[in-house]
C-alpha cells in the first residue's frame, strides 16, 4: 500500500511539472498583440532620383568632339522613388526607432500610427549599426514600448515580430530565438539575434518582442533565396547594443564610439603556427594609423591583440565590437602577442567619429544618380553601400538596373534591381563603362552582347543578348 501511495505521489508531481511547462507555451498572442500594436508604426519615404537621358535618337561615339558640344542636351530629369519600412515608438513625444537603410537619402518621411500620418525628421542615424532615430512632428502623445535585456534572451525563447511587410501594416508573426551572436558580414558590428518569426520586405526597422512585451531586437535582415519571402531565417539587432547607440543619437545627434586606429585581419592556423601561438585566435594588426591611439601606445603591425580592456579577443570580428563599446577617453590595457611573447600596452582610447578614417568615409556617400543607356533602353545607377549591406553582396562594383523599357532588348531577360557587373568580358563599374562597351561593339557591327549579372536572388549568371 505504501508503495502504491508513493507511485501516486510521484505521478502527481510529474504531471504537475508537465502542466507547469505546458503553461509556458502561450495559448494565444492576442492580448500581447493588442497591447503592442499602437506602438508599432509604418514608415514610408520618398527620395528624388536624378536621371540623365539623351535627347537625340542616336549616340555620339566616346571621345567625339560632338559629345562635348552637345552635352547640354543630355538633360537631367528627376523622379520620385518610394520605399516602405517599420518602426516603433520609444517615447510618448513621438520618438521612433527604425533601420538607417529604411530612411537613408530620403527627402520626406511619413510615419503612420494606426490610421493617422505624421511627417517626421531624422534626429540621428548610424549607418554602421543600421539604426536611425526619428521624431514625429506633432504635439500628440503616443504609447511607447520599452527595451528589454537582450542578453537574457535564450535560444528557444518565444518572440513576436510586428511590422509592415509588403505594405501590409499591423502584421503580427511569432517564432523563437533560433540563435545568438550571429555574424553575417553585414556590418562591422554584427551580433544578431536569429529568429524564425516570419520577417519579410517592409519589416525592416520593426520590433522583435519577448513575451513580456519588451523589445529585445530590431528586425534588420533576412535570408530569402529566390526572393521568395521569409524562409524562417531573420536577423535582429540586439536591444542592449541598439539602446547604447540610440541614447547617443538622442543626446548628441551622433554616435561616440571608441577608436583604436588599426587595420586588422584574421589569424589563420598557418599564421598562428608561424608566430608561435597555440591556436588561431586574436586580431592581427595589418597596419597602424599615424598618430592614432594604437600608434601612440607603441602597437605595431604584426602584433596580435589577444585581450582588450580585460575582454578576450577570440576572433578578428570581436575586436571592433569591444572597442566601439568602450568609453571614449578611457585608459585601457591591451595584451599583445609579439615575438612569441605576451606583452601589455596601455593606451587612451580615441573617438571613431573624430578620426580622419571616419571623416573620409562619411564624406564619400552621395545620392545615386541614374543614367539612361540609349542603345539598351535601360536606366542604371552605380552599386552603392546600401545595396551591399541590404543585399549582403559580395561584389562592390557594377550598375543596378532601375528601369527597363518595353522596347529594350533586355526586356523579359533582366529585371529591375539586377546588377550588371561585366559586358563583353569588361568589368563594369559605372554607366559610362557599359555605354562605351555597347557603343564600341555596335560600331564594329557586332550585335551579340555577353553580360555577367547578379540577379535579384544574388546569384551570378551569364546572359547572351542579341541587339537589333
């Protein structure tokens, strides 16, 4: 009888444990969605795109004196392009968070909250982490959401994404945290939360919530072969990393990241063996910037940084993240492998945004100008940094097709957003390259054009085109 009682007690406790675990699985997300929906916004932007079109029914050969004479007839025209994204409100006065690539180069930004639209301005933006802070131009009050501790998000935890996929606002999807600390080579500070919650085009900048209704990530990128939409591999910027950048953008209108002043590369197995390291780890210094914090501290090319400010540097990609998150002006100790010995250097950390490296890089980006290739009856622009980051491109040069005429020989063969990288085995870096190749080809009586392209699915392929 005693044994029977014990079995009953054990069975009861097991069932209780099972019920406890079962209750952790939500029966519905309806209450959570209803509470959070007013804080998630739809973002639409417009930008002016310049196009240069030829006013003549013919093309002057490159170098022709008539080309210079009639250049004024190559009249630039302008058109409006629009894009969609998502965002979320973090302050009741209308401060909204989204991705930088959602609002980059925008002339106008409209934010839709429920059914009401507001104009917005950019408070600050960070292309490095792909974050932007916007302010709705209104005195209305809104329902904000709070950031949660993304470090506590575990693989297998439930998450909910709310956003504006394909312009369908107020869309709720659910899933789990699939992985942590993902580095997909999108930015220098990649440390993404991976999720299988359905995320599609237009979800960019939207929030990823935990079951407490706290933002644990900002939805930023997906892997979608064939542009088929979500296949359950989405990536979100962790809330903890994002919150630091957002605070800086709100308080200063810009970021304030630590700066070491070095160029680095991976430590391979072969390099580790050559310098006497037991395993491939750390960040190898390829070069040191003149008068940089590293230079002043005596760091040299060929050194391998194994530890920075007490934090282990296991791979090259770890160092920029650790340095960026360290307070500007802080005195830090760096442990270096040099001449098969571990040595220490003390340095005072500089500010990335004050460095010549940052200023040069920041001055380069310009609005993409479009050009018409008359012989192909298409309009193109150069590949830019936004293309490279948003599409995770492995190429950095080429021309993106923005328009294809119905009369184009490429119509039906190529699509808008396909990238031409070679023509007749010649590398294409801008519209002039493509125009010159086609003009020379036709001048010789050759009407067979061989193109190498990156299609909308980021696959490289070759295409033969007959130009009539």
